[in-house]
C-alpha cells in the first residue's frame, strides 16, 4: 500500500527538525568548554622575592625578578632585562635602548654580550664552581668555588683569593680577602651569585647583570 505524499513530507520535515535541535544542543554544550579554554592564560615563570644588598647599613643594590622581567638598581643606575621569544634577555639602562643581551646555553650557563653581539663575559656553571671569563675558551676565569659549610670562595684569574660568601641560615655575608664584611643580604636561601660583587675588574652594570642572571638560575 502506498503512503500518501503529504504524510511522507510531514515525516521528512519532523526528522529534519530533530536533527537541527540535536545539532544546536551539541553546539551549546561545546561553548562553555571553549570559553573555559580561552580564559586560561599561559603560565608565566615564577616570580622571586625582592632582594636587597646592603653595605655599611646602606642599600646598595636591589633586584626584583618577576619571571620574565628583571629590574636591578645598582651604582646609581636602573637596569631592566626583558625576556624575548628567542630565549635571550635584553637589558637597557634608565629606560634607554638595549645595551646588553644575555644568551643562555643548555648547561645552565650564559653569555653576556653587547647589543651588537660582542662577547663581554661567558659564564660556565657546574655543580662545584662557576667560571666567568672574557673569552669563548674560558681562559683565565674568575671563579666562584663551592666549599663546605655554605661557603663560596671567590678567586681572581691566576688564583688570587678575593674573598668569601658565607650563609648562616638567615643572611648572606660577602667578605673581602681580609675577612671584612663588604655586603649583607637578608635571605633564607644560600647563593653564590653575590660573590660577583667582589669582582671589581668587571664594570658595575655588568656585575649587576651577572649577579641577577645567576640568581634567576637559582645559583
């Protein structure tokens, strides 16, 4: 028996409506998930507490690492280092043009170069020492040597001792070769980075960048 054309048309229309309603319901259920995904920003590197270095009870250096930006005030200058997509960090002074760049390597060290790519300092990091030299081969480096009792020995090229960095659980003291305290830092975390402050042969601004970069790497 043949079904009347009018009934067939009605059934087809009802089937189309059911498919459309199902499609709209599926789209509505997917919208919240898409919105939630779009509302979740990419995680930024963890910020570090403000670090203040004092000498003779006067503030001589402050350092703040917000994760991808490092701000340093030292020797009358304000330096800012901003991370780039390339992995480098570009440093400027007092809001001026880029003056230095820091290029990391896979071993945890880095190179400090001028804005035009000229090497200033190569930093090689290992478990027991940090070497800082002005050449690619790490010849005649300054060295920060880890010692027992949370002590770091600071040595100039040729083996001349410049001083020590000591940590007592609540603060760091940086002393010269005569044992006289030059800098103090209130902190609960030991760090060899502050030994860089004894390297007077390195210009002050570059000294500050080296210390900041070592701190940002947990050294």
